[in-house]
C-alpha cells in the first residue's frame, strides 16, 4: 500500500477526485438527497465540517464501551452523559492490553 499516493489523492489532489457519482439519486429520492454521501462541492464540504466533530475517537470509544456493556453484560454505562464513569473504559483498556500481550 502506497501511503504517499493515498495522501496525495485524499488530501492534496482531493478537488480532482470529488463529485464522481455513477448514479445521481438526488433527483429521485428525497432521503438520499439529504445524506452527506450524496452531497457534492460546497454543500458536501459545509455538511462535513458540521458533522466531523461528532465522529471523534473518544466518541467511538464511548459508543463501543456502551454497546458491549449493554449487550454482553446488560449494564447501562451512561458513558455519554457521565464522562467520569471510567470503570468500563478502564476495563476496555485492560482488555485491549491483554489482547495485545497474549494475542
């Protein structure tokens, strides 16, 4: 995998590779026309800048802990409203370290 080429396409020359849809669903489906993946140009950039802060590493970590605790253990973690609830996050970190050491 050529990381320099990937960076070139996705960062430096991004404007040359955007807006390349095969099928334009915006005219036929009102739901699809509102989705980020179906926006283009300035609309896409504006919507992406609004949505990007939502998808942080911390948010995905909290979501993962919440889903696993809820499904596997039947426990409500409250990790989104109570950021100091570190019991489950610490368990997740310990499990990840254990997996790395023994995996």
